[in-house]
């Protein structure tokens, strides 16, 4: 070993020694810190123990005084009558012998006791509170903070604080009103069990801190002595170990010098050169071997060759070496019979190419192995094989048919799909087949003559090197796209694609686009309903918690109600968009409806926008749901208002329109016929061309988040289409604003006079009995409870069978309130028909959340049906029931 290596070894050794010193110092320092922390904890524990003992003494004395209602003591200068007890009639009394006594309440007694105890023992005590009877008991800054914490529910507050410049351990616990306390403190507003204040104890820390400092000195001295003794032991041990290390380094240096001489001769070789003795221990390991195996020569020399072999090959390798040594051969290629593998330092195996030679060195046989790592070569071969396989598999399994021809029009390669698509007999196509033979077969399949066939062959062969793309049909009627592309070597590639598959793919794409649209609609609905459910669930939980604590739950219930109404409105908008809402059509005059709406429109639009209504005096009637028409017109008016931020004009025009022969019918995509037209126009900013085509799409909106759901115009569109009409939109951005036009079919029926207003009927019962038929148990229970709250006698049934049983059992049912669609084979109208047979004068009120009348026999409804749409409010139910019952009586 050279001087540099010896110096490095010396430096490393003393680094170890320094590390031991540092670790020893950390242990001693850690012990000292741990003991100091324990001492701090014990000091505070003793102070706390004294504070608690004094607190318990004061608390016991105060409770004793409270139990006896205080004590009377002679009036002295030290114990004068308390001015803060002057409200107590018997504060001062006189004994029969004329001795004056005054009342000491528990607080007075404890305060005097605390003052005496502080003078005697230095432990201070104080009864205080946020509201005190005696001003002298008012809290200081620390006490006020502690009282606030105690009032919030904390059981105890403690801290180290200064009083009059001296350090104290301060502790305070809460004090509550107990029986007997009202006598003195009741007039301050306190009641039994109220938080009244706190009882505080302050213990001087000076004696504790003095003892703490003395113990600290002892700890420091002891640990310092132990640390110095440890350093002495480390120094002695280091001298002993250094001598042994020096001797070992000398022996290692001699061995290393011998190895280095041999290694330098072989370092220029890129292969691994490894020499082993007859025990198969390694004697030589060159730089090439270090690079290949990852070991350094110093790590591997002297070890068995087995270290460089995978475990599964070691036994066989030992036998091969033995046979080679006994064979007398001077060299042999080890890859002749089997593959050879090596094992690197990190445990990975690699394929190798190796040869073994035998040399004699001073009478000892030395075997030398020369080895190359062929991992890269093997990997390249494998990648080529894999890519060839992948290319072949891709070629064979493509949906397109492919055929490759060389420059001589000879078939080089093809896949099965090619012959299948173009209609070649099985087994006909093969590599080496001439293009002319393929053309002749196709001509024969099409029944060409010999001359025609040869003419086709000549024509197709001469044009085979040009680019071509055309749609063709096989002899068996299969349509395909034929494409030919020349290659740089003079050949060409032909591809054939089944058009039927492409058309099927286009169909699937259209279906995918439809599903995407449904997904967008579903996502929008889920988003809005999840928001509403979050509001309802959260506020119900808050209401439940508030009710348990006796709080006011009405604000939470109001919020839930508003969210539920928003959900109902969203459901109605979706039903309108899908044209599945339940309509209550009546024959109406639109001008009269607009006249009644004028006040509502004015309040919704505001004063900055001028509203103009005009129309034909002899306007035709139309049969629509008036409530939904009002909602649609109001929705369109509000949209117009939002487009006129700086004010403007809103025009609503009604007119009779005959579109039988008009060109407008074609432009507006309205079926020919007679319509009542309602045109709502604004003078706003207009709608861009790329937006106007989407205004009726669900959840499409240009408003900011929270200002619109994007269902308003979709609802209008769905309602008008469901009513048999059409709606169109016309606008030019930055020009004349926007016009939305509704076309409602003309009705020849007489206008219907509205019945008595719901608001004018009394919702209270007049001794009537109602049968509620509803399959949903929760909805049925709600309906029954609501009706009973108005004084009705209510029977209930879950299906038609139970309803018929109730009708037969009772004789005085006045109203049947039934869902339209029910399980069990009978619908609501069928139950109503059976009820009228049993009780002809019975009134019927239907209800439904979604009425698909296509599933209900239309003949059982009758002319004038009454329907209450779910969800309904309590007042709506009461008014509708009262209306139907009163109409029956009328």
C-alpha cells in the first residue's frame, strides 16, 4: 500500500474515532436534556399539587359555608358588615344580650380566609367572575382570559404568571350556582346551575425555582464528569485498534501489489479475462471483467468462480471444468454444446460467449476464461424477431385486405382478408402468383370471353404502376374500396376496404354522438339535482341538530323548501323539454291571457323597458295549458330583458296566421295550417349566428354560472311542440335584436270559462271523507297527514284492489284522490270508474308526477278531469280538494 493509501486509511480511522466521540457527546447531552425536562415537569407538578391542595381546602370551606347559608360573627373593624349584602334583610342581627352580629356569606368567609392564608404561607387565593358582587373581586387580565375559557366549558386553566413582579403558578377552576347561592347572588341575575365565576389559587414559585436551580447544577456536574471519563476510554481504545489496523493494511498492500502487476497486463483487453486455480478460486480479474460483471478486482479475487455464475449452472460448470482439466485439451469454446450465462454483481444474468484455456504456472494448472457479454446482440436479435412477428400479426389481422406485388407484377405477400373481400377462391392466392393470373380469374368469374379477358389483362397490367382509388363490387356482390399505391422499388401495394364495415362504423359514430348528447343532458341534470340535494340534506341535518338544542329550525326548513321548489321547477322544465309534462289544456283567447299578465310582466321586466302589446281583435282561440303558456311567455320576456341591459322596448304581437300556402311555412319549418301566432321581440344586442342554432338545446346558456340553468328556452320549445305547435328564433347580432315566435294551432271549440278561484275557496273540511290511493308509502303518508291536518276523515289504499275494498266497506266517501299510474293491474282512472259505479256522486281528483297517458285507457278519463301535479304544496292540495268538492256540490 502506498503513502497515499496509508494516509487515506489513517484519515478514515480518525473519522471513525471522531464519529464515536460525537455519538458519545450526543448520548450524554441527550441524557442531560432529558433529566432537565423531567426536573422541569417535576417542579411544575409539585407547584400544581400545592395549588390543588389549597384549592380543595378553599373549595371545601366555601361549600361548607354555602351549605349553612353563611355564619354570623361579631362586628369588628376587621369584619365590618358587607355593603354588598345590604339587600339581605337579616344581614345584621343583635343577640338578646345586645351584641351586634353581621352575616358572612361563603364568598366573604373564603376571601378573609384566603387573605390570612396568603399572609401566613404566601399562597394567594381569589374568588372572581365576569360579573361580581364586590368590585374588589374583579378579575385581572389573566383571570379574565381564564374566565372566558372556563365559561366555554374548559374544566381548568393554569399558567405561570407574574403577580406584583414575582413569579407564581396560577390555577383556576369554574364555580357554578348551587343551592344556597341565590340568597346573595340571585339579584345579579344568576340562576341555579349558572356559571358564576372561578376560584383561583396562586403558588409562589420562588422556592421551587431555587431547588430546581440547585438540582440543575448537580445534573450538569455529574454528566460532565461522565462525558470526560468516556472520552478517555475512547482515546485508549483508538490507540489499540490503530495498531491492529496498521498491521492489516501492510498485509493487504502486499497482496494488492501482486494483483496489480498481473492486472495491468490485461487492462487493455475489452473482454473479461478471469483466471482460476484448481479449486476454481479467482486469481485474476481484469478491467474488462470489472466492466462486464460490476465487481472490482479487489472484491472478487480469492472468491469462487461460482459467484459469477447463475446458481442453476454452478454444478454443471464445475463438472465441465473438471472434464476439461482431465482431457488434456489446451483450449475449448464453451458455447459449442449449450448457452453460457454470467451473473453480475447486482444479481442480473446475461448471455455470454466464452472460451477456456489451460496454462501451467510453476507446476500448477491455471485455467483462464475469456468472456464477452452478448446481451446487446441477443436483444437486437429478439427485437427483430418480435417486430417481425408483430408486423406479421398486424398484417394478418387487419380489417383491410392487402396484397403486395413486385416490379414484375408477381404477388409477394397478402393477408387472408384480401382474398375474402375481393372474392378469391380459398387457396388460389399464393406468393409467386402472377398478377395476370389473378386478372384472368376475375374475368372468368364475370364470364368474359377469351379475347375480352386478354384485353383486360393487358389494360390492367399496363396501368398497375399508377395510383388508383375506386369503389368496386366483387363477383359475389360485396362492395369494397380499391386503392393502389406504387412503391419505390417499382412494385405496388393494393388495399381493399369493406364499405359495409365503414358504413357500420359511421352508424356507430352517430350512435356514440347521440349517447354523448344524452350524457351531457344527464350530467347537467345530475349537477343541478346534486346541488339541490346537498342544500336539502345539509339543512335537514342542521335543523335536526338545532331542534335537539331547542333552537329555531325555521330558517333551515325555509331553505329546504326553496330548494325543493327549485327541484320541482327543474323537473317541470325537463318534462317540458322532453314533451312528457302533464298538460291541462283549455280553450283560451291569448289576448285575454296577456291582458291578465300585464301586471306580472311589468314587475318582472322593470321600468327601464317599454312594453307594447298589439294584435288582431278577432284573434282565434287555441287549446293550450294556460299556466304553462303564461310561464313560457314570462320566460321569453325575462330573456329579452336580460338582453337589454341599458333599457329598450319589448313587443308582444298576436295575430291569426294561415300557413297553408305561405312560404313562411317552409322557412319556419311549421306544418301547414291555421295558427295563433305570438311574436315576442326585443331591441337588445341580438344573438350570434353560431349561437342562434343552439338556443333551444338543453343546458345551453350564455349567461354566467348561477344566472340560468340553460333549460328555459328548452322548456318553451318542449311545451309548444307538445301542444302541437312550433317555435322559431330569428336574430342578427348587433342589429335589430331577437324575435321568438310561437305558433299555436287554432281551436274551433268555445272558450272555457274558468271555475271559481282556488284562493276564494276555504281549505277547511266540512265533514267530508277522502280515499287516498297511492302506491308510494311515503307519499301516501304525507298526503294523508296533510288532509287530516285540514280536518278531513281520510282512508288510504296502496293499489286498486285495496281501494275497491275500501269503497265497498265504506258508504260515505266524498272524494277519491288517486295517482294515475298504479301497480297491480288497475290505473287511477279505472279505480275512478269503479268508484262511480259504486257511488255515482263521488268526486275524483287525480295526481301524478309523470303521466304517460299512452299506458292508460283514454276512454276511462271522461271529459272534465281534475289533476294535481306532483310535487304540490300543502295549500295547493287543500285548495284543489276544496275546489273539487265544492264543484261536486254545485
